[in-house]
C-alpha cells in the first residue's frame, strides 16, 4: 500500500503534536500514513480536489465545500464524538434584558468570522429564520427600533473558526458594551463557563445540533484503504490507557472516534442550506 497523505490545518502549534501521534500510531499498526499542514482550509480543500492529498481533516464548512465541488459525492469517514450535536449559542450581558431572539430588535449583534459555521453561518441563518430586519454595518451604530444591526468580526479567516478568536472578539465587545449580543459556538461557551472568564455573559438561545469536523475523501478513494484508515482510528478507542493516545484525544478534544453514518451526515444538511443561501458553497482561494 502506498503512503496515504493526510491534510490538516495548522490553526495552533499543538496540531503538530496531535498529528505526530496519529501518524506514528498508524505506521506502528501497519497503515502507512504521513501528514501535511495547511495555513487555511480553502488551500486544503483545493489540494484534496486536485489529488495532492488523500484525506482531509475538514471543518463542516470545508466538508460542505468539498461536497459541493464533487456534486455531493465526496465521502466522510470518521469524526470525533464531540463533532456531533455541536450548537451555536446567542449570548448577551446578563443585565441587557435580552431573553429571546425577538428581543434583538433595535440591538447590535455580532457575528464571528464569515467562514465559521458556529460563529457566523448558523448564527445568521437562525437570525433570518426569526424574520428579523437585519442590516450589516461596519461600526457600532444604534439601529432603528425595528431593525437589528449586524457587525462581523472576520478575525481568523481561513481557519473556519478553529482558533475561536472571532468568538472572543464578540465576547469582549459585549463586555465593553459595544455589542448587545452575539453568536459563539457551544465549545467556547462551555469553556468560558468552566473557566468563569466571562461571568457577566449568559446564553439566551441555543440552536438545534449539527455536526462539525470529519475526515473527508473524494468519491473514488479506495474503499479498502478507507476501511483500513477508519479501523485504525477507531482502534484508538480501546487504547485510551496509553499515555500518548490519551494526550492526543485531550488535545484534539474527543472522547472517542465515531464512524460517520447517515445520522451524522444529516447533521450537515442545515449548514449546507445556510451556506447555499449565503453564497458560500464555492471554494475560493
């Protein structure tokens, strides 16, 4: 078997350690694999589509761009258990008086990076579902009483929200009183609640669950190799007592690997719809 080349995005220095462990484990167990790191997901998707890499560790946004580029024939192999039932949270200052989405009329709302499903794409989708009169602005201008002004924080473009930077920009703007409310991911919300770093912030809306990352391949990827790759990863679920596997799972934020099936794929449908409505399906370098 040839050496399979896997792509991942270097959103943080820790990813080198994560993929070193996965590569070494794969090779120790007879699955010849190496990895390359990209600076952004658009370049990674382009490299997968051109056959420069065999497997891509994609965000939900990158997966859907891959799916769209392959006439919905690309395949998803494995994901983390924590990629299931991911949600978007709308948050505000506890003293804001905002208790529901309808309370956002006459308010300034922050969205994260344009390419982040949790901080922007799904946030905008559910604001539009609520039939609010939305107006995108570039400064903290108080809206008309029947409108909601939207400000974007495109601070980690290309990383699809992996860094969480735009979500913390939103939290800081709420803390300063520049924003009335904003959209962040459930993982960031759980983190700030655990750390107690934003005690003045609370959530007033949680979206339905959707799926986040997965290992993506092109439609013609060898099925036997796909099974071997999936089995290799899933076997790590029984190796959690090994320090290096426990370390990798902790750094990558999972309890176990999960094979992608129809239920998991259904978790991308609304993101696909939202990206289509927001003209984000095409992979633009």
